[in-house]
């Protein structure tokens, strides 16, 4: 049964003679708890699609439903972990993790939040500030805050790309451990076929200008993803 549904979604920037289509004909259905990877060359609309799903871009046409209702970031829990983690530098790690609660949003109970903090090894860091942490530590804080929100939809926008290979691999393992404990529908935006194959149950390849879905793959291998992604990059160079 579809949980996240996009039907004929399109978005353009500008107006009049300077109108530039960014996305067209985006049709997608994901079940509750699915992890879907979104891949494609730069400029094909991945960030635009993230903006639509996060609620920051609303001037699109078509339909976006979450749980059978029109997408509304004000009443739904949509957690976004961007490439540089989105932590508030003037708040402690504890305050960053508990920010949804402080804003009156839905959140896991204290016991579950403490369990997440412990499982991510963040306990000794709770009184520090983001600038005092390594990239891997900041990434774990962002994951703790996101899962603590009990999100209806989780968006990972290049969330592992700023980390070194070893740290990124461990962070992906920790993400999957949390996701298995607190499953949520997830859209993973990445340039990394190995990452997509390791984390996602299906993948979308965006290509073209304006961007559109060129391939939808179930349980794709890294090799298959790399093949289709190379084709998308080759098309972008033509």
C-alpha cells in the first residue's frame, strides 16, 4: 500500500520568459518504511525534489501525499539531515537533540532518546557544542535528532558524503541500526552507488533537463546502479 505518493509533480523556477523547468512528470509510490535512494548528475533536480518533500518548496504542480493526506510540513513530522547536518551552533548537543521537544513537536520519550544517545556514543558529548565535535560526531547528533522526532518522512540529503570512507561506513551502519529499531519511510539522496545499494530497497535515477525519473530499480546492486548512473552522466555531457 502506498504511503508516499507523488503524481505528475513538476516544478519550475522564475516566471514569464525566464521560466526554467527543473522537474517534470515525477511519479512515485513508496510503502511505509521503505528506503528509496535518489541518484543522478548535478543539476537534474535532486535538491528540488528534496525541497518539495521537506516542504520548503511549495510552488509545484501535481500531487504529493503522505499517509493519504496532502504533504504539510507544519502538521507532519519531516526530518531532514543535510550534508552539513543542520545543527544549531549556539546550542549544546543535548539541546540540538531535544530541539523538536523544545519546539513542541512530537518526539520519542526520554527512555528511547537516552537509548539512541547511548547507542550512538553521544553521552559524553551532550554538554559540548557542534564546533567542538568531529564530522562523524556531528552526523550522529543529526541522526539522533532525526530519529527522535519519530518522523513520518526522513530525508537524508548527501548526509554521509562529507565523511571519510571509514567514518561514513560506520555512520551508515549506525543509521541502519536506528532504522531497524525505529523504521520510517526514508528518501536517501546520494551520488554513491555503493551507499545506495547498501541502504536502499529501491533506487531512482534522475536524468535530463528538466529532470525526470529515467530508471526505477528494485533491490539494485552497486554494479547495476553504477551502469545506469554512468549513462545518466553521459547524457548530461551531450
